[in-house]
C-alpha cells in the first residue's frame, strides 16, 4: 500500500512539473490565470478521487497508476497522444503570450464546467467497471460490463476523455490549441479503440455478442 502512495505522489509531482514547463515557459510568465485554473481543475479532483480509491478500491487505483503498455500498436498511439498533448499545451502558452485568441471569460468558464462534468463521467465509469485499466489488456477473471453507461456506448471512458481533451484548450483560452485537438485527437482515439476492440473480441468471452447488443462506440446513433 505504501508503494501505491509513493507512486501516486510521484506521478502527481511529475505531472505538475510537466504542465508548468509546457504552459508557463511558452507563455513567458507565471501570470497566466487560465493555466492556474486548469491545474486546479485537474489536480484537486485527481487527488480527491485518488484518496477515495486508495481506501475503497486500492486494486483499481493500482491499475490506473500502471501505464506500461504491452500492445505494440497501442504504444504508437500513446506516443502520438503524448506528442499531441505536449504540442497543444505549448501552443496554448504561446497563444497567451502573443494574444492569438481572445476567448470570452464566459466561454472559458463553460470549458471548466464541461471538464468537471467529463471528470464526473470518468469517475462513474471507474465505479461501473472495476476492470478499468490504463493499458489494453485482458485481466484474470474479467467479464464484459454491459450495464449503466456501458449499455449506451461501448467506450464511455473514451467519451469522457474526448470531452476532457477538448475542454482543456478552452480553459487555457486557446482557440488554436482547440482546433489542433479537435482535428487530431479523434483520429488517434479511433485508432486506439479499433485495436482495443480487436484485443477484447479475441480474448474476452462474450465481447463479440456485446458489440452486437451495443452498436455504438462513442456517440449514440453516430459512431
């Protein structure tokens, strides 16, 4: 249990350092209120949820902290996701420095609300699916989850993730970064989902039947 605490604290500290470098350095100032707002919206709920998982579902927390991917195709997807993430944050910082975008404060606040709603959906998905992992894998004793949000779309976690990703540049006040995420993140996510479904259909009993019952991956009646 002590190892989980150390791993969690290490990841949070590393995340804070990374975001500071990617946002404040390109912005050229610490007087970037959007970045401080984003860090608060990101890390405060993260610490609260992490604490709850530590006491209520330590095994799920351990799986969420594990980011070692075994699937080769998923490693490529993760690499592109990291590059997009870094590019988007740096562009948002430069956007603030040079004033490329001028989003109204009300839009930024709306982005923050959407971010929190998406985070709430993310937590609900974790509650419904105790097999949820950051890596694509078949776990011992894993069963198909088809209730709750999983009865609406096959990948509710990714639905929440796409809302999170698209709300981040809005919070940061950057229309340029938003366009970058809007164009490229759905492509990366679609590739991850395609490979994940291949792995699940091949190795998880009942998943092929589940795909027939729940037709849509992310968006009901669309895809």
